[in-house]
C-alpha cells in the first residue's frame, strides 16, 4: 500500500509491490497515484487491481509421451501457456512480472516434469520466463533424429477410436519435430501428405485428385482433406464399438447348444455284429484282423482282439 509522509506540502508515493492472496489465486497491485494535486482527487486510495490466476486453465504437464506420439508435446504446451498469460495480461490491463510467469509455469509441472523441476530448482531460472521456457523445451524435446522421425511420421496410421480431426492434429504435432518443435508450412505439408497417403484405398484416389499436398497454406488444405474424407466415409472416422445382445440366458444357451452339436465328433461304426472270416469271431472285421496280425509281426504292442471287439461292441457315448 502507498505510504504518505508529510514534509511540508510534499507528498511521496512508493511503488507498490504485488502480493498473492491467501487463496493463492489473486495477486493485488495498487495503482500509482499521480503527484499533481490538480489532477489527483482528494483521496489517494484506490481499489486494488487483481491478477486472476484462474484465467490460466492449462492442464498440468507430465512429460509423458502419449500413445501414437513420439514426444511429450512440450513445445505446443508451452506456446498455449504463453498465449493464456498474454490473454490474462490483456484482460487485467497489467503486465505480469517475470517471477510470476515463472511460478505459473513451474506450478503446473507434475509427474516426471515435476520431479525435474524439484531436482533442478536451485539452478532453474527464476527471473526470466524466456530462459526458463528454453530450459523446459530443451529437457522435454524429441530425442529422435529428423530422418527417423520422417519414417515414423510416414507410417503413423489412424487409431481406431480417433476421429479424422484428432488424427490430423496428431500428425501435425508429430511433424513439428522436423522443425525443432515449431509449426511451419513445411511440417504441415508433411502431415497432410501422410493423412492423404494413409487414407483408406477406397478414398485415397479421390483425396489425391482434390487435395494439394504441396499447397502454400497446408493448414487450410488439411481442413479441406478432413471435410472431404468425412463426407466420403459418411462419419467422423471413429470406429464404433460393437454392442452384442446380452438378452435372455435361454437364447445364449440355445446358441451354445447349436455350436456344440455342430462341432460334435462323428459317430463310430458299430462292429458288434461283424464276423471275421479269418477267426470266425464276431466283433471285428476281417480287414481289422489282418492288420492286427501284421502289427504283431512288426513287433508293435499286442492288443487283444477280444478286448478290441468288446470295446467296439459297446454303444458309442457320443451319439
């Protein structure tokens, strides 16, 4: 708060320091009062201007690489944070200090990123948001070479539950690795080329004839490709989960019974009344008797023809 000391008729104002409220969400900054008494009203006390940190809605950064990606997306996350800070400054009509910006960044690092912040808090910049951002991007940048990333981008197919919009965004983010994490028309062209080349063969020819993968505005051309593919496919690209009928148990039981009966083994022949013309015994055929004798001559384990005949004479359990 401003302090006023009386030295004759002279009024001395001190520049106020920003302070964070107990909730940790608002920062108060008192406006400096003009020294000209002809302009300044009788009272020099004004309502404090609040810096509302609730305007920063960025999700925490974990440093983890999501499925289908090849880096943690640090560059995009940092750019979005910068944009939100700029919007908050414009809405408040007050520039944020470098220390406050640094605190906003580090307070949203969790998981592996939070561990990195804690372990390096003694050396990380605290008075330069730009320097802290540079250190952050260097830590969580892609470690893949441009050549390797180009190969991975060219083979990055769409995920089953991913819409065409989400797929295009993922390709765009992967392609930024070709330019140190920054979006350019070149990276957008590479993403667009993959989007078209990996489309379903039924739609690919149409996309190739109507989409220019070398367009000067590849981002706009990607929107054209998304709209065209959605129209050709008649959906947004997401594969719907199949829902199976889980109705009455009797229906399921009958279906299982049908499967069991269809897959049952063939019935055995009943040789109980067969007459062997070699030994004149019933229960096996002459051909079986001859094969049994041949097995004995080759030294294979002996089997009783009577026992085999009795087994064949028993009714089959698989009827």
